C-alpha cells in the first residue's frame, strides 16, 4: 500500500505514461473537456485542490523541462498568487504564452489533470524533460 506521495492511482498511471517531450496539462475547474485527451479529475470543491497543490505533488514524481502558462495570468492575478505559482514551480522554466496558444497545446497532451482551482488563467501545460 502506498503510504506517501501521490495516492490517486489514476494520476499515478497518467504520470507513468508521460515520456520525453510529451506534455501534461494541469487545469482549473472551468477548463473545457477535451474528448481525445485522457482526464484525471481531482476536483473536490472550488479551491481544492489548487493548481499549485497539484504542481507540487506532480513535481515530486516527474521532471518537466519547461512549463507554459497564459500570459494573461500575470495581468489578472495578484502578486500573492503569482508568488504561490512561482514557488510551486521551483526551478522549472515557465514561459508565458497567450491563452489561445496555451490551449492549442492541449490536443497533443498525454493527459489532463483537472483541479478545483477557481482563479483565472491558472492552466498549465508542462513538457517532460
């Protein structure tokens, strides 16, 4: 029985399928469903878990080379939220791109993790190193 780290078997299975240069999406609670992209839904209620919660958990098991976030994130979120995301990412290179360009990266992803996040423009696409 797993006693530490990620306990969700569906999330663990998704992470195990991500290979070199594959992408993984961590999305807010309002992100649209993409029928061709396998989804692991972790949302419980609004705000639980947050995208940074999931980033921190995922980064314990998996190393991205780069992450993309909507450039609108910087404009629409206060400093406290931006700092929370920066701390969750640690030393991962984060590249802001327009929201529509971020969404254009979703169809080729190995999977999408839906969170309870309710803050705006907090979706992330990460590419495996």
